C-alpha cells in the first residue's frame, strides 16, 4: 500500500535570495521539463526508477510531454534527460485546497547513480516547529524575475502550523492543512515559481515537497503544498509539507504486505507439481551452512508437533512476514514461530502465533500476492541471534546480487536441511524469467515478482517458502516460487491499512436490535457526558440512513475517507448510507455527503466483534473548515491509565433517546487484563489483543449510537 503512503509524504519550498550550489552538493535534485526543454517544476530522486514532485505540477501533464532531468547543476547545460513512463498523482489531491499536493513519476529506464545522481531517503519522524532544514531549486530569483540558471539552495526553519496560520490572512490559512509543514527565514528569502516539487530536507532525508507560498519572499511563510504549473502564474506561498508519520497506521498491515520484491517461490509446498518443478532449475540447494547469528532475521514456521513447514523473517518485535501459500490453510492455534534458531533439531525460541494476516488479494492458482504477516503472542526479544530485517523500497531489476537463506529440502525428494543454508543469487528481468519457463508457468511471473538464478543444482526448494530474499539488511522479496516486488503491490493494500488502526477501540456494545442480551450486560456507554460546542470536535461524523436517522458515529481521516465500526455497516451499502460532517446537533446543521464505497475489515467477526472497524469513502471531497477537520491516526501503543476523550450522539442512558447535541466525556483506559476481569467469562472473550477498554464510573460511558466514534487523545 505504499504508493499511497509513499506519495503523500512530502510537500514544498525553495529559494529567493539563496546561495548557488557549488560543484555538486545536492545529487538528488531533479528538473522536470517540457519536451521543448523548458523547466516547469523541481522533483527529487527516491530510488532508481521513481522521483517525487508536487501534484499541481503534473495534474494536467502526461508522460509523453514530461521529461525528467537528473544530475544537472545548471538549466542551460548538463544532466541526463530521461523519458517518463508513468505519473501517479495522489488520489486525494485537491486543486482548490492543495491538499495532498504530491505525485510520483516513474522513469522509462533505470536511473544510473553516480557522484551527481543519488536518491534521497524519505523521513518518517514528526517535524514540528524550530527545525533547521534546507530547500533547493531553480525557481524564479524574485517576483517577475527569471528562473535561476544554477541550482539555488537556502537554509530555512520550520514553523508550527498554528504559527503559520497566524501569519496568513483568513483565506490563505485554510490552505495550511494538518499534513503540511511551513518554513520561514526572513523577508527576501524563500521559495518562488519553479521551485514547486523540490524537496525540503534535513541531511539526506526529505521531510517535505515545495507546494505553495506568497510570491516571492515577501515575508510570509513558505508552505510545502503548491506553486504554479505556469511559470508566470502567481501562487500562494507557505512551505507546506505533508507529514508522513501521520499516515503510519494507514499502512499498518499493508506495509508489511508489500515487502519490496516479495520473492515469490517456484514451488508450492504440499502440491504435486512435478511438471512445474521440472521446468525450474532448482531452488536452498547447493547452499552453505550458516553460522550462529549470521542471519538473525530468519524464522522457522512449525506445526504444534514441531515440524518445519515454511520460513519467515522478523520485521519488528511483534510481526514476521512469510508467504500466503504457507498459512492460507492454517490458524494461529496450529502455527508456531521459532526465532533465533540455527538448526531445526535444537535451539531457538518457540513463540505462539496471535494472528495471521494473508494478503487480501492472494490467489492460490496463480500465486499472485503470495505474502502474509504473522503476529507473535508476545514481544520478540532482540539479541545477537534475533534481529529484524528492514523492508526495501527500491525497484530491483535484473543483474542484482542478493542472498537467500532457509531450511528447505537440499534437493528434490531429499530431506530438509537441519542447519540453516544460504546462497548468493542473481536477479533476472521478468522478461528473461518468462522466457526460461513454459507458457503456462510464465503466466505465474507477475509484474510484482522477482526471479533469481545461479546455475543448475543451486536454488530454493520445498520448505524455503516464506524466507526472505535480501540485500544487506533489507528484504527485497519473499520465497514463493519467484519473487514478488513490494513496491508494485501498493494500491491493493490501501484500504486494509486503514483497517488496522492501533487499538481499534472496538466497541463493547452492538445495537440492541441485533444483540439485546449483550447490551443489557454493559453498564452503558456517551452517558453522563457534556454538551459539545460548535467546532470543538470537528472530526466527528454522524452516519445516517436515507431517512436521516442516525445509527452510528464515525470520524474523518482525510478528505475522502471516514472510519467507523464494521458492525455499523456490515449489513449496509453505499446507497442507503449517508455521511454527515460538521454537525453539532442531529436535528439540524452539518453537510450531508453521499457514500461511494464501504470497506469492512476482511477479518471482522460479528460474533466476537474481532476487527470491528471499517472505512467509508465519500462521493465527493470533504471540504475542511472550522467545524470539519480530520483526526490523525495514532501509532503509539496505549496501555492502561491513559486519559482520553470520546464524543458521540449515542443514547443518554439505557432505553433513553439519542442525544440531540453532541456529547463528550473524558475517560481512562484500562489494561485488557483488567477489562476482562470486569466482565463475565463470555463477554471477556470479546476483549481481543487489538482492542482498548475504557472506564470512568458507573453512570458514565458509551451507549447505543456511539458505535464507530473515535476514542482520541488530543488530535489523534
């Protein structure tokens, strides 16, 4: 799902009255030009096939009329002129508000790295006010002045968004979104037309993309979010930067499911496919014994009888990644995760599995999207023999040297290796890979796979499935039968990431129409709350029937999506569901927006209320204002004793009517163990590992109609 994340991470600035770059100091910088070689925007390299820029630069352009120039210091000469294969504008880009003003452009061939051409890393940390950063570009050197011929750079300082809005008039401050960054130095310095799309960076890490500002260097902050496609067109100015870290939960499991180069395997376990095997040269056959701690990411997946069936690899202290064909017919109860082992016969730590997430678009016959993630029941303790592998994000073509390691069979019909084996391999292009297979098997080489080869007698074999293909400490694929490329599995995961918000505050109460006994067992829940005032909780949404009857709450996460509880929507469709934003009272006010799509969590269970979360897409863009704003998605684990807030229009008591005015209540989280102890044995089963429980005192809490509303701390 990374394209949607990856593309939304940066936003804009550059420099009037800045310094010329000497020799070559910013090798990531890119000039976007017309076919007539006219510079119109900046961009920056993120890997050997993609550059990032601002969506307002490319929204009216095509690959055919857009050139990508890398390695240039001056506009008049030098650099490598590359064709554009593809332009991906952020799906929620809004030209009127400049929200999500970011895009990615794919080059038609690999970018050749050198001293003057290098990628820039993408920052993932929150950037607040007072941070020193740098911007560079060829934008105009002043209002109505020409473009700079030599690349200019400027040191700037970030502002808080509150300070940024205060420095703008009432109209322009509406363009400062929560996911933007503002910068300022002093009057006479800043960005100007032509700088749009360039990076704002700290060291070698991009933290924003030049978007908009008040032209040019007139004493207003620079907003990383919009310039002008036409050089002479004035543009509003404030360096507004999209913040990556706010989209983190949206990636959740999805990010795990798009490991770069999902290294899908040549042979499926437990399947008699001798024809398929005969067409492949063999694969870890001919490998070497690993030493203790040499590949600390390697994992052995085993049955409860301690029988190894697939490999996997550690990605953080609660999750490992493997191949979906390994787990599609398994459950957490019959799957064990062994970390830190060198030999199958002894050693390692045997851990229980809490959850298995197979890629939602996995297809067994074709092995498309052959990837999964398994959650451990307890934290993985890191050591010299247990370490996570990072997830690669760079396109891997043919001719790359990589490594694979696993305990697979040491030959066709031979036993599993007892000691972990490893093998250096070389990647092939997909075209070459298809040519080496029969027509039937060539169809299994998808665009999002990677093929590897050494020589006959070396390769992967049964039992290696799910293991990582890696370069250094970065996974680029997962053994399936060939290797699937992570960065190409992006869009499919999209929504699923939204559906893994940390601590899904999955409600304890289903509507009494469907479960009266369950409702009766709960003390009530916003009972004992207070009336909200207009604009106090601008993220709050009322979900209603076409007869305007409120049935659940929800909350805004961006300008096209709201999040709610799956039990609210599982029996509904977009046609009979309305999304009302900006309302304080149920009886009046607010904007009624149609629903275009409902995505319930694929593993939602109506019986246990597990994974009780959904996302609804609006038919039109949500217009933000003082009474309508998104809520960011928290990424921190919340334990017991945290102070939080809930707001909704639920019943004001058991069998009492819905509240007309939005109610709010401060609550305290409790540990899941404490929560289970406060419930009956049956209800305690509904308190899952991915739920949060809250409590105040008897007479206060949520009630029917509050379902789907957010539990929040501050603006998260």
